[in-house]
C-alpha cells in the first residue's frame, strides 16, 4: 500500500538487488494484489504474481506454450523479485529455484523445458504410474490402465501426448493446453467394454471387447502424418491456419 501497487513494490524489491524487471504490469482493478512480469524468452508468457487476500502470501505462476513451468508461494517480496527476474531473462528452472528456493520445479516442468519429446516420455511414465495406483480401488481406472499400457507399446501412439478425462484416454499432437482433438479417444464402459470416438466426441468409431481391439481402432483412425507431438497448443495451429 505504501508503494501504491504490488507492481511498484516489486520494482523496488528488484532495484534493491540490482535486478531489472522491465515494465511491471499492474491490474488497474486490483493494483494492490496483482502484478505481471513479461519474459524476453521465446514461448514464455507473462508471469503473474498474486498476493493473498488475508495475509502477506505471494504466489507466482508462469506459463510457457500452454504448460505451467513456474509456480510457488512465499512471503518474501525480495525472493519473489529474483524469481520473476529469472523468468524474464530466460534462466533455466533450476537456476530460478537456486536463486529463489520457494519456487517449485516438478519433474514434468523440467521435461517440458527440455523439449516436447522429453515431455511426452515423462507424461507417459507419470500417467501409467498414476493409473496403476488408482486401479487398486476403482474399476474404470483398471480399464483405463489397460488401455494406457496397451497404447504405450504402440510407436504411433507413444509419440503423442496422453491424458485422461473422466477415465477416457486421449492423445494429443500438442504438449500444451488447449489440447488438440484430431486423434480418436477411448471411453471405458461400465460393462467392461470400450467405446472409441473421434475426433469429435459425438462421432463413434466403434466398440471393442478388449483394450487391444480398442487401441487398434484408435490407430486405424489416426490422421495422416500424425505425430510426433510438438510444443504448443491447438490454438497455435489455429493461428497459423488463420494467418
């Protein structure tokens, strides 16, 4: 409040450490609780800082090509300024974490930072681990696990970015959200069967008795030259088509 806005306070904290944040953005409707720092690194969006409504607790979030890479919470404005400066200047995530230890660097974020191929590999492993744990207690999770394990053995699908939604197994040609909907997906059914749809949800390709048959239907419905998955979002493709 003394500085006039969170953006101004952040600039002061940065200047005291010899850091440059450029023009710190402020939300005119909520200047005391919101500020943004634009990045000079390709693909990185403006990281946004939000202060808690009831206590001095600052949260930072940074997206890159549809994936949240930067996150964390701290009560130290100086530490926050170091994190924002690192993000702005294109520092690696571990470098940002070293300068500002409150930053949380997940395995998945690091994989995305290394490139789409590494992001796909990490996503497959983490998805399979999660499904194997969930399969111990949920029937539909057991079916989705069987689908994912079968799909992971297929090179044409292993190169795509997998995700689940309400136990449906999906594949996308982009590693960031919004995901693409140009690849068939599979719904596990309560009777133990599977329904293969796509690329739109209302279009049914067929039903299958086994995970192997369902995945075969997905492969048969793949668009030409499908994959490997690339960094970015489905919006990037739409923008390219419009331009």
